[in-house]
C-alpha cells in the first residue's frame, strides 16, 4: 500500500507540473544580466491581448547608473539604438529567443557575437522613477515570456507524503 501512495503522489506531482504554463527549472545556459543577483522590482505582467497595456518583462534592481549589464546567454546583437527616448539593446539567443534591455548604452553593433556573462553595456538612467533599474524582456518568437523563468526555478513547491 505505501508504494501505491508514493506512485499516486508522484503522478499528482507530474500532472500538476504539466498543467502550469511556463513552469520549468532554470536553464544553466542563462545567467542574471546584473550582478549581484538583483531583486525583481516589477514583475512580468503580460497583457491578455498583444495590443493591450501590460509589463512585457521584469524590472531588476536596485542598481546604479553606469552599472555593467551582461549577456544572460550566448547570442548575436540584433539591435543597439534608441527607441522613443531610451537606449535599447537586443540579443538573439537562437531557438527563437531574444532578450531586450533598456535603458542600456552599448558600443556593440548588430551582428556582434556575445557570450554569457560578457559585459554588453551600461545601465542608463530613465526607466524606474525612484531608483535605477534594468528592464529585461524576453520573446519566444513574437510572444513575450517571463525572463525570470530562465534564471530561477519558477515551479511551485509541492509537499509530498513522507511514507
């Protein structure tokens, strides 16, 4: 009978995990774009429809103006320039994944290859009003996904019976 309880618990865990969208362990190929590990000052809050307002990334900090921003994974720079009034850097990581960072000033140009952990730019002022912070967005294809899922295990903790 105890073996059956364990089997059922394991099955419940597997079914529960399969039903949580985006619930995956952190990916070893990714790291935080700020060091030391920053706090998430504003969470990922995607809109219900692509044209609605929402927060399509996370704000990380607190940081300081001029803080080094590093590549969270290997990739190729696809954009380095100003969008509206903020400097933005975008890196294509392959497999349909692209990271964008703002406000980040960088000497990199589209086509430059970057490695995980490499300094890719400096944090500029202008995103969070109360403190310096980095906005980090990740897209899979055209869909924004939670960047924290690449550097933290976002799966919920589930207690299993001891027997």
